[in-house]
């Protein structure tokens, strides 16, 4: 399709908090690193255009996130991303933006866009949620709101039996504390300190 691909770590998968003293979670690779790896995966991917000039505007913490933190991350990261798209000269011509992520971040983004924190939603593999932006003017001030055209739709898929859909109701919690079961850090990172995370740009949206 010859469409540009931007690697944004703010859309990364959700990991629950790491167990203390077990190390840190992995950091996804940069756009430049991924671009170099694609031909090694498949020669047919030589036409994939990963834009090496894009730097992630948000980095998730390598110590993991609880339920409130994943929702906060997706809310803030999405606000930053929308602001970037609106203000960057090289991106403002894009009329349709496709965001690819995992079930938990997608559910959190849908909840943010619709301002429904407890929206019941299950997301399956390759399902599609589509939103249309509406602009309202009140008292001379313009504000945006989002309308859901579809939520986790599988209408475009021929195989609807292998969606492996997931929702936040599926999380595994500790029988005693009721908290999300913790992750185990990457071996060898036990002595490392948490590096930078959160917003990587200054934005009035925060």
C-alpha cells in the first residue's frame, strides 16, 4: 500500500507491575532497529515503509502498570498523539489514521475517546474500531468529540471463529490482595534502574 508506518511505543502492550527485585520489562525496539529487521523476517516486507524520523512521543514504564495506570497512559498518550497529528506539518494531510495495538490498550483508548471509563468491551485479533471526529463550537471555542462508527468489529474478517477476544474482566488477580498478578522482569535486569518513561514531548494537551 506504500503507506508510512510510525512506530509509537505509547501504544505498546499492557504489562502488569513487575514483582520487586525481579528486574524490568523489555523496551520495544526503535523504528530504525525494526526497519533493519524487516527484510530478515520476510523479503516481501521490503516494501514496508517504516518512517525512521518518527520518535515515540510516549514511553510506558518498564516497571509495569496497574489498571488505573494503563487507562491513564492511553488517555494521555492518545491526547499527545492527536495533538502531534494536528500540529505537525508533515502529518496534517493524513485524513485517516490506523492505530495498531493490543486488546488492553485498545479498550482503554476506546473508553477515553467516548469518555466512558467503564465501557464494556472485548477486543479480538484483527478486529476494527472506527471513530469519526466531530468538532463543536460553543461560545466561540472549538472542541472535539468522537463518535464510534464501530467497536471491535470483525465484519471484515472471513474467519470469525479464531478471534481470541479479551476484556479487562479476564485479568488474573491475587486471591488475597485482589490486585493484578505481577509480571516477572527480564533476567539480567535486576540491577538496572527504571529509565525515562511517560511523555517525550512537551504538550499543552497534558
